[in-house]
């Protein structure tokens, strides 16, 4: 009989995967040739933050809190850059719809936003440079290996108090859902993703 993974072990895998997906976009964001890598990395960082929020009770340490804060700094920098990318894209679409005689003032405003985006790119580069120096993948493995878990059960029926409320509620909504599906539903939950903006 194969033992079930503990909640902590499961969390370690989920967070490791989310972190890896976020880091895949670092090079594209640093190059800055297109806006898509910023968008993809921002989404990945928010999913990572959602996973960290779900599994935080299984990693009660200062190192985990510091790790979570580093991810938030990345998300914030990417969010500010992405907001300007969206604004500039919308303005350029609007510009093309205007008569040529009406474009000059809008063009000037677009250039101001493009300049602001350049400043944001430097902030993004600084944030990514910081996490590269910290080596977040290595930091995460140290967190996983350190200390003893306070939460180590995934069987909700037997030990429901050891599973965070978000997971328990998802599983109670549907008796047929398993833990993997519950966590996936949580990470895709718009309300949880919205809280990662804060």
C-alpha cells in the first residue's frame, strides 16, 4: 500500500512546480522585447502566491514568510509594468481609430506612458536580479528540509482540523473531489487570485 503524501509534502511539490513555472519567464522579461513574458510571469507569480497562501500552515517559519515576501515584491513589480503595458496597448488601439489630425495629443501622452514603462522595467529588472541572487529554488528546498511540520495529514475525514479551511471547504463542496483537484480549484479561484494583488 502506497502511503499518502502529507499535506506538507504535497505543498512542497505544488509550490516547487509553481515556482519553476514562474522562473521560466525570467529571461524573456529581462530581454523585454515583447509584453507577453511580463504577463505570463505575473500570472505565474500570482498562482505561486496563491499556493503559498494555501500551504502556509504547513510551513510555520520565518524563512517561509521571507520567501513569501520576496515573491510579493516580484508580483508587485510585474503588476506595475503590466498595467502600463495594457494602458499603452489600449491607447495605441484608440490612436489608430482616430483621424490623423486628432492623433498628436494622444501620441504625446502615449510617449509619456512608454517612458514610465521604461522606468518600471528597471524596477522589474532589479526585482528579478534580487531573486536570482537569492536563488529562490535553493531557498525553497532549504525551507522544505528545515524543521518538523505541524500539519501532516491530508485525510480530511479523519483529521479535518489539520487541513486549512480553503481546502476543506472545496472538498466538502463535492464529496467526489480529491485533494489534487481541490488545490487546483483553489489556485484557479478568482477570489484567491484577486487577494494576491494586495
